[in-house]
C-alpha cells in the first residue's frame, strides 16, 4: 500500500501498517533485521545498498515508517541514528558553522548544555531563553537555527511552535523541534512549520525500555542530505536489530500512548488534590499554565507528569515506597517510571522534584500505588525495600 494512500487513515491503522513493504508470497510481513557490513557489489557502484555504514534495508523500512507517522501523506526524509543525542547533534552540527548563531531553550534536556559547549568550541554563538511564553522570540534576530523543546523536559512547559516557526522563517532562521515527549501521535512539528522534527526513539516511540534510537524527519531534501552526511561522517548508526525492534514496536504505538496519556492525566488529577504536592505540571490539566497552548497544537499531552515534594528526603521516601513504578531515568515506557530528577544535577529543579512517566498499567492500580506511596512518605516511612514487581502489592 502506497504511503500516500494511507494519508486519510487513523493514527492506529497507520502505526500498524507504517513502513511495511508490499506483500510478497511466502515472505514475512516485516522482514527480519539485515546484518551486513557490506553488500555484493560487482561492477560500477550503483543501487541503494553498498556499505553498512551508509545504508541498510532495515533502516530503510524504519525511516519510511517514521516518516509516515511524522507527516502522513507527504514526502519527507527521515534519518535514523544510534541515539536521540546523535540525532540532536546531527541537526545542530550539520546545519551550522563558525560565526552562526543558534537559539536553545535554557530549560531543556540536561544534555543540551553539553551540546552548547561543543557548539561554542566550534565558534558557533549560542543564545538561550525559556520555553514558556515564546520567550525565544526575543533572541531570534540573525540566528541560523532555533531549537525548540515542547513540551520541555522535565519542566513540561509548552510554547506556540507555529508562532515561533513563522517568526523564525521570516528572518531566515531554520527551526528544529525536539518531539520526544509528545511522539508523532501527540504532535507533528512539521505540520506546525518546523524544518526538522527530532526525537529520541528510546522513549515513547519504541516504548519498551530496550532500544536506544534517534531520528530526524525533514521535508527539505537538501537539509536532510546534510543530516545524512553527518551520520556517515561520525558513524552514529543504529544496529539493524535495534532498528528492527523499533519498527516492530510502532505497531502498538497508539495502543500504548493512549493508555499512557490516560494514566498520566489520572495521576495528575489525583496529585492535584494533595496538600503535600507542589509545582504540579501536566499540560492535560485544564489548570496547567500550558494547557491552552498545548490544546491548540497537540492531540495528546504525553505520559510525563512532574511535581515537587518537600525536600530530598521526602522525595526519596516516596520513591522507595512505590510498588508498581520503577526508579529509572527514562520515560515513555509501558512500565511506569519515576525519579528524583535532582540526583543528576544539571536541571534547575528543587531537591524534591519528581519526574513521573505513566506506563500502561491499569489506571486504578497505578493511581492507588502513587497515593499510597505519598501517604507512606508523608508519615516518614519508606514502604519497605526491594525491586519493583517483587514487593507486596
């Protein structure tokens, strides 16, 4: 089925079918991973597959699938990478040179300061501004590239992507949006005017906590070619098994995200009634500062909720008391995770700040576990020890 013929289908149908080759008798629906460092290449160099650092049939199918999700029915180039940070770096470093200016959020993913330092080491000027309130508009003048993270991680602020993109393009500035938290089912940056949609496929896109992957989707073939060339130069390629697992996981993307979004909203609503919780953020809550903007540009509000407990000790008691939630630093998986984010440093958050990612558990069970852990933490208890799944529930 031609990808253009799938343009009018629902997101769930599209996710199930995305990137699959035409049916062939006695062949699998999704061909297995192709493990090859080189390909049989007699005579002149021609054809799509020549050397394993450049191309791989398993990448091709995954790139086609992600492109169909990011821009249904449209021509789009997608390039997959070994990790989300490889994808981030590829856009920022392939599109800029010494003397250019890049605008970054000052409240984004904690590895962005590392990228900033590298850009500055290469002679690229960097300006920063917060995500909320389209504050980046004030520092756009003369920039080569604007980097947007919306919703931001971990603060969950949302900016008006379309407004920022229009202002940027009016001044000749390229626009990239980190869409990791939303996934293509929650937000489509290219439709909002971005030149690049970038994400860590490690998170919600693949959703099982077992694959490291990143990708860049772009409509402009010349811009995409620079990104693809950067991948070749630095060799930041995904393994064929990781690419195949990612493609396999796309079939359940809608099933997973809808349950996760419902669970995140239920947890946020439960937290809203707690006196021991402050700084609650979830764009899906009507009272959230980002709700109106998110509602205009997002079809789902994501799996992540953030909130703050009194101090580090209180937060650690809460984490220890959880039974159904893993203490882990990633998000977007089918198993709920949470962490006291301040343990890493690098994020401007209080010691008691919790980043919570809702999984696909039964909603009532998950909410009950969170509320019980809060009660235990408030009483000074730890709720016992052990690993999630091995505790009494």
